[in-house]
């Protein structure tokens, strides 16, 4: 017989469980929808719910406005906490949901594929249409570690009849830390993410961290142990490349019309470290930086800071909204979905300097404690669809049921959206599709226009319609098509080499994109002409254009780009961390002789005694690092810079021993504590024995006991 104490403990435990159950009791889908609050000017409605779908992990919307959902019933069932749940052998499924009577609720479900085990993570739909406007089927890209999986419908019946791994060798098996976050790029590439590979379940049911080791379809081996990554490849699985490293668990990425990449990075460890990241190609993003006490190591040069911090939570899906149907306030915004905090974060994006700035707002929130939004996607009419995992637990291996899931629709308030019917056989239809806020729709238009070629009459007419509307976004999409046409590229190069106003009259977004495109071409034929064209615009007034030039030059010999890089370095304003990090990528590993000349203290102009004493200047790290969630918003300003502070910033960023001779001559005159600290930080970053010798010498000469220590 159990003791009184044992019975008391059991009763208390039961009572506690009952209270937890009451606190997180399920509400009906209609009740939950009634608790949701959309941003001003928007409204939200229930579009689909269980049993039509359960455990949605991601969604995408096709050109006909149908919602494709990946289900995750078998989420981490090998984990100890989930062994009580049932394994469904025919799951996990990919479903197509449709509203066939246009009453605002889904009424038809088609199972596109089943037995996508264990749990599909991420989905992107590449539709195929014939020249006479008949739907022929699709390719669907899905993350399913160890594979990046392709499911094909080859006859247009909405049932996958082929499946195969496009690439294999990814970690994070039976986890959400593996391969996920598929996105179709405007350049025709496939973008995706890979988490840090933790918790990867092996065949013997043991677990270990496992990143990836992949042979792509062109035979190239790509591997990393650098934690979370952003990747890109051709859609046939060739030309796989790592774009960024040292994230933590970047659940999804989004690519805008100009090729800018935004990522949600997840660190739900209680350290308020969740973030939204803008990806600089070749960038390192600081997770687990050796020697850094900070969560993302943003005080260390070489780690690119976040776009925005979101605190604690579980970030999931992310998208760039480039439509205008929701209203002007929402055009060109990043929407990031956080299942942990039960909100969709809204970040209006503003170009500033070499990067972007934003402020944090809320697009959608809810009071139901089981509301767990995990993904968002735009429909052809500009409305948004939101997937709700709907569960008391989220993240890690916590979930409490396998029988709920919802989809909501966000629309403008007091405004009826026109049904957006996709039509790909006429010039007007192609132009509308090309301008669509829906990725699948504009991807169809992009491929049709690219395959027909710029000499095709229908293509010229469609592009003319789109360009007459003077949309910079449409211009960005058109630039990727033009990039495949030699005549268009040659015309761009001539325009850049000439000193006339043609190139400078282009919007800054298109100038930066043009440099990005030509930067990719440098490794191909006619590199000499391409390089000449890029070198001709090193004096562009906009830092984001110059940033793309710096990145384009980062892998080229100093003999070819040294003078250009010197000019680009001299143009740094002494405040812009993103521009400085681009310089670090391009300069940090160059020849000692070149860097010694760059770091001799004269690049930014003369330095006088007043500068050596004035600590009220912008100094590293040019970014708030007092809190893990801190970031530079659109409203923040930095102190002014001087020739001295610019030199100190460059020395800090490059971490090279060649900076020390000049720095040592300044140090006795650095009377400001801020300047002296900056100098100390520079020496500390130098990974060379000469740095230790200089520190010892300075210590011997130092009279202040605290500083000497």
C-alpha cells in the first residue's frame, strides 16, 4: 500500500497535470480564428482545419491559388519524449487543398504524395505548363534528411508518380535541424537551408550531431562542419554551393527579386537569441564563435551581424512580400513566423548603406496558447496563407497531439481581392504572371520567357508591358532573364564602361543586381570584359552597389583587382559594419605587401592630434552587443567618423599583423579610453606571434598598473 506521502505526491502531480491540461485545452478552429489579431488594415479568417490537414510543417501556394501542405505526424518519434505517440506508416503526406466554390474555405483535398518519412521539411513547387496553356504537372522540392527529395507529377493529375533524391548526404535525420527551407530563386536556382545537424538519428537509433557531406550532380563534393548553412544549386542538382555558414538552425530562407536572401535563424535556448538574417554571400554568422561570450559573436570581426533580433521563440517560415494587394505599408516587407511566441513578425525593409535596416512590428498574433504558426506564403491574388501546427508544445521534440492543424488567410480589410487567374499564353497574361506576388506563378512566367528567348515576339511584347508599368521589382526579375542573353549582357557591360549617365540612371536596386550578376559571370568566358566593366563603376555613389563589387572581387588575384579594392576601401564611411564585413571577406587573406600598403595609415587622409584624443567617434563593432536580441533599427544613428577611426575600424576588421607597426606609433597619443580600447581590441584580434611580442612590449612601457595587467 502506498504511503500517505506517496499518495499526496500522486494527487498533487495529477492536479498539476489537470491544471496544465486546462490551461492548454484545445479550442475549435473557429474559436481560435476568433482570437487572432491582424495588423491594422488587415483581417484574418479560417480557411482549413483538421481533419482536412494535421501537423502542418510548411506550405506553398501554386499559380491556381491552391495550398500545398507538408504534414509531420511522425515528428521525432524516435525521441524519448514522443515514444507514446503512434507511428503512421502511410504518413507523412503532402496534400493539395483547394477552395473550389470560392466561399473562403477549402473544400477539396488531394493527396499528392504519402510515406514521405520521417517528416517533410520545406516545400517549393515548380509548375510545368505547355505552350497552349495546359497544365502538365510539376516538380516539388522537399527537405527530407538525409535527402533533398524531388517528387514529380509527370502527367498533370496532381499525384506524384516519380520520387528520387536530388541530393543526399544531409544530417539532422528525424529532426528539424537538417535540410529544409526550399525556395525557388528568381535566377532559376534552388535555395535551401541546413541546420546544425544536432539530434541526427542513426540506423541503430543512436543520436549524434551530423552536418552534411554531399556529392552534387556535377560530381563536386560539398561538405561542412560549420553548423547551420544556406545553400544554392541548379535545379538539376548540379553546382551546389555554400553561401553562408555558422548559423544555428535556419529553418527557411526567402529570396527577393534582386537576389537578396533573408533567413530565419532559430535558437530557442532561453538566451533571447532568435534572429532574422540578411545573407551576404560568403558570410559567417557567428554561432559558437570560439572565445566569444556573446551568443552570435557579433563583437568579433568576420561575423556578420543580424538584420533583427526577436528574443526567445521558435522561428520557422519566412518570406519577402513584394505585392501591393495588402496595402503600401506592407509592400517589400519580410514576414517571419515564430511558433514559440505565436506571432508573425513583420519587418519593413529599408536599404541603408551597404545593407538593410528595419524595425520590428507584428503582422499576426493570437491568444490561444496552442496557436503555433509555422509558415506563411503569398497567393496569386496577394493574400497570405498561414499554416498553424496547433499544439501545446513546439520546438525540440515537444508535441502533444497528432490530429490538429489549421490554415488561415490574411486579406486587406474592407477590400475584395480580384481572383488572380493565371494565364501563360498571351503577352498580357505572361506580364501579369511575371509581376505576381506568388512565387510559383512568376516562376512559370520566368521559365516560359527564358525558354522562348528575347527574340520571340510574344516575349518582347510581354516584357514591354511589364516594363511600361515602371516596376523596379519587375525590372529585377527581368534582369535575371536578360542575364542569360549575350547581347543584353554585352550591352550592360558597354553601358558600365562608358562614362555616360546610362548606368547611373538605373535604380540602385538594379545597379547592385547588375553587379551581382556580372560577379557570377567572372568565372565564365569573356571574364576580361566583365572585369573591365566592374572596375569601371568602383566610384558608384551607392554603398550597396560598391558592396556587390567588393564581393565580386573577393576571389580574384590582387594583380587584377588590387587598385579597385583600394578605391572601394577608401570609400568606406567609417560607420557601416556591413560594408566593412564585405571588405574583410575580400581583403583579409591577401598578400602582406598589399595589406601593409593599405594599412599604413594614410588611406583615409591626414590624422592630427585632435583625432588622437577624440573618442566621440564611431568605433568597432558598430553594432549593439549588450543584448542577444539587440540590432540597429532604421531609427538608430552612429557617431561621426574620422580618418583615425576609419583606420582603426579597418585594422580591426582585417585582423592582420601588418596593421601593428602603424598602430603602435599612435598608441602613446591615444588619450581617450574609447580609442585605447579600440587599439587593444585590434591587437587582441591579430592571430600572429608578433601581436604577442607587441603586447609584451607595450605592457613593459605602461605605467598604469590596471592597464599593464
